């Protein structure tokens, strides 16, 4: 089952994916007009019948080496942004929050089937 979710909160649109980290690309560093920067590109793979690989960029202090280990299952909140340069379009997938999937599942709401809340037999009511 692929788990990619898009949510619109107020006027802010964000996306989230749960996937397995399969590869770390070389760390990139440099100096810009705002000072030093570093970027870690990671490759994750979704679950499901047709798994998808996604290259996601993690910037600056969001690079957490304890989380970024191949084999870890991650829950990643990210933004997608495209820009045009010389008539061609380029798209970036930038992570703004990463957690181990098991840690996020413990703190989140439990999974449930809404149909289980529907009762056709009114004698099930406790009052």
C-alpha cells in the first residue's frame, strides 16, 4: 500500500510520504550569500504493488545522521517546487520534517475503520 498524502491546511499545502530509505547520495556543501549551506539527497522507496523511488533533498540542520541510515522506514513531510531555467523546468522535493515511521506511529492516532463505528443494531447502545 502506497502512503503518500497531501493536505491543505489553511492556505498551506504540504505532502507526506512513508517510505524506506534505500540510498544516501554524497553530502553537498557550499557557501552562498547567506553563509555556509549543506544538502543531503536521499533516495526512498514507497511500498505497494508498484513501488516508486523518490529523490528528496534534506537541507541544513534537518540532516539527522541517526535517522538517515539505509533500511530505516521514514515518515517525511515535504514540499514540491518547480522552477524554470532557460526554457526547461526543474522540480525539487524538499523535506522539512523527518521521523522514524515507528516513532511517528506511536504518537499518532491509531488506525481504525470508520465503518466499525457504524452500528446497524441500535441495541448495541450502552444507554
